[in-house]
């Protein structure tokens, strides 16, 4: 079952980076991409979350590992404070395709029944919305 979920997430990621998605607005594509990145945290895939950040230059592997540890600490803090992240809902997005930037609005649901709306800054790189 987990493999099916990961395959579905991977296919969705490819679709969100597709340049042929003309029937879907850029706002919707950005919103879906941001949701996908936060769902990686929901499923404990901190490496995929970290790799979703736009970096114009390569970074040392040791720094990437530090970022992954930081993401894991963030997930741990959510577990401690709110009994963990249990849902991610895309609320909307606002994009500027001329400047290749946007922001998506997500509603995070936690195990203690609280919800938090977050703004996720994005950048459009090679047709794919990435975390900024």
C-alpha cells in the first residue's frame, strides 16, 4: 500500500512539473506542488521535502544532510506540540508567472485537532514549482 502511495505521489509530482498542463491554471499547479512537498513531511519523507527546495547551485552533501536533520526535527516538534501532522489541504495560491514566483496557502491539520494555515513561497524553475 505504501508503494502505491509513493508511486502516486511521484506521478503527481511529474504532472505538476508538466508544461502541457494548459487546462490547469498556474495557481492550481503551484498549489498542488506545495501540497505535495508538505505531504512528504506527513509521510516522513524528509529527504524528498528537502530536495523540493530550489537551489540554483549545488550544495555539499554534508549540508544536505543537515537540512534533512532539521526537517526531521521540525516533524518531531510537530509531534511534540500537536501530536503530529495528520493532513495537508491546499487552500489556494497566487502566482506571478512573469516573475516566476508564487505563494501557496496550505491548511495543516494536526493530531490534536488544531489547524494552521501556512504560506509557502514558491519559485518556478524549468516549468516546475519548487519551494523557496
